């Protein structure tokens, strides 16, 4: 059964979506932190189980606190498909999307809610991701160029000029106390305006994993919405970097295919990073591509 929420949303109301796949203990910890710190009401927390083969989806229905919604997707359509289902189940103005391997140490979300209230064109706000030891994960980025990819994925990144490219890509100098614009923010923890989410076409389910948030933020800019990083709101991310595995591993191949899909939609980045105007031109061409396009593994919503 598909969720059918009301189309009316109270201004500033906040819901939460968490996508579970074999991560019962992490999901329980994440939900507990939300309720402990009053980030959201239980009824406004949606856990989507992406057809976990370990049965954790069914167990979460019994183990999570009363009121928390658990939706069984019936298939593993990938992260974006799970987020789309979760957002559909909510009727809040804003939606906080979280990975299960995250938790809050305190509740500062009112700062982001206020930003959305005062900036009507704000579409996405990224949280400050930190490691359990408090170190920064640089969760706001600039769009990729070929030198960025070479610097981050090869030993060439140790060379001075390309090391500077990495710092620029990661926006390392932007992390002060104030919110700042970013080309995209990591999907591990971000808040999206639900009306903007639907306006740009929700998550592209043609990705299975990786680049969904880059794509979403690119479409935000194309459609006139703003993307900000908010350093004052911290989220602990105790993560495993599957995307850092070898390129011929399963996750490595998924990462490469997702990268190829993004570049097919928004233009291959050569020596310079794509401009927002350039993104819009490439995206417009991609939308009228032949139906049998190489990267059209599933229709874009």
C-alpha cells in the first residue's frame, strides 16, 4: 500500500525519513536520538525498509517506539526510491533525510527551520556531519570536474596543485559559523522543503546508490532553488565508506555507473567545474533524449 498524506503542511513542520537496509540496530539508535532530543514527533518519523533480506524491516515494526511509521517498500529500489516513499508518507513542510548510521547529540534544528522561514527560495539545507571523535567530514561540496576526480581517486591528489583542487572541491575554507552556499550537500543528513522536492521531480530513481543527492541539488539550482550548508547544526555520522572500495568491487561499479548517469544528465566535467547555467543547458538536452538512452535504467520521476 502506498502512503497518501494530506497536501496541506503546517509552515515549519518537520518530518524525518530514514531508509533501512539490514541496519536494524543503527536505525533504532537514530530514531532514539530523534525522540530523546525532540527533533521530531514519533508520528512524523518514517522508516522505509528497502526489502531487507535479514528481516529487519519486520522487526523494526515491533521494536520502534509507538507512533513511528514503518513502511515496507516491497522491493529494494535503491536509496532514492526509499526516500521518495518516505516523503510521500509525510505531510510536513520540511523533511529531514537521514542515514541510519547517524545520531544527534543535541537539537539545533530550529536554526534550519528559521532559515527556511526567512529564505523562501531555500530548497535544501545540509547539516554539519562530524565523526564520533568530533572531526569534520566536509559534507558540502562543489560540483566535480575531471581534475577533481583525478585528485580524489588517484595518487595525483598528493601533488600540490591537485591537493588545492581537493580543498576547493570540499569547500574546506567555507566552514565558519554562518550558513554558506554549496553546489551540493551529502545525502547522509539534509533538510529539504517538501514543495521544492516535488517541484524538481523528487529523487531520480534511475540511481540505485550514490549521486542521488548531487543530482537532487543540481536540479534545485536548475529550477531556481538554493542549497545551503548550515555549520551550526551537527549530526554524528559513524559511517563505513563503501564508495572508497576498489573500482571493480560491487560498490565501486555502482558508484561509477551513478557517476556516468549524472554526467550524462548534466554534462561531462572537463577542466573546469560546470556552471549552473551549463547544468541547465545539459539537463534540458537530457530531458528530450531518446527513450533508449544508455543511462535510462529506469524512468525519472
